[in-house]
C-alpha cells in the first residue's frame, strides 16, 4: 500500500488530482489487501491442516484462492475505472486512484504474500490442533447463543407465516395469500 500511496502522491505533483484521491485509494487498497491476504492465508492453513508441506500448501493456496483474488480484483478495478465514464473530475480521480491501489493489492497478494508464507512455514497455524468436528461448522453449538441461533434456524418461517394475526396458507411471507384483502 505504501507503493500505491507513494505513486499517487508523486503523480499528484505532475497531475492535478483531488485531495480525496489519496485517502480513498488508501482505504480501498488497505481493505482489499487485508481481505485478499486473509483469503489466501486461510486456504494455506487449510492445506497445511491436510498434511501438505508448506511449499506445496502455498502453491495450492495460490492456485485456488489466488485465481479468485485476481478475478475479484479485476472486477473491482473495472468497476472503479468505470467511474471515469461519468465525466466528473472528482469521480474520475477517485476511481482511477482506487483502481491503481487495488492492482497493487492484488500484485502484493500474488507475489509478496507467498514469500512471507514461505518464511512463516508451519508457524502460521494456531499452534494447537482441534479434534475433528470442533471446527467452525461443528455439530454442537459453541455457546448458548449458538444454541439459540440453531433453535431459531430450525423454525425459520413460523413468525413470517403470520400476517395481521392470520396464518399464511401459501407458507411463505411474499405470497398473495399473505397480503390478504386491504382494509
């Protein structure tokens, strides 16, 4: 991100850019860089958990999550660059500055992050192993709030079937029968 912000600051010496360009490029680039890095690191940790060595895990993580990062980054760059079509100078500056920051974030996620994962090796894991079934999607709720959420998910549409105190004969809230006659 320092590269993107430095480049935008240097470009503002030669090109008349709005004051908000650097700030919004920093915000967009930082958010996207963190998101993409966490996505690749999560995939890397999953590969390590499946017993792969760190080098192969990094390759597989970049092969799967890395291609998704490139596609998502390209989509955001196209959307931000599309702001220049409007013809408003402020939006053009912000869109192109943000698009440049996204390109830098994607390049860092595809180049620098694998090098950092290589240095980290297996130290990037949490250090404690969990037994099977105790992960994020385990069968037992982790807390009483989890149990409450699961109880609500078991009967999701009970309250939605009622409108003005009458049960909905069609069984879903958006049906014509749910609306009933107007009073």
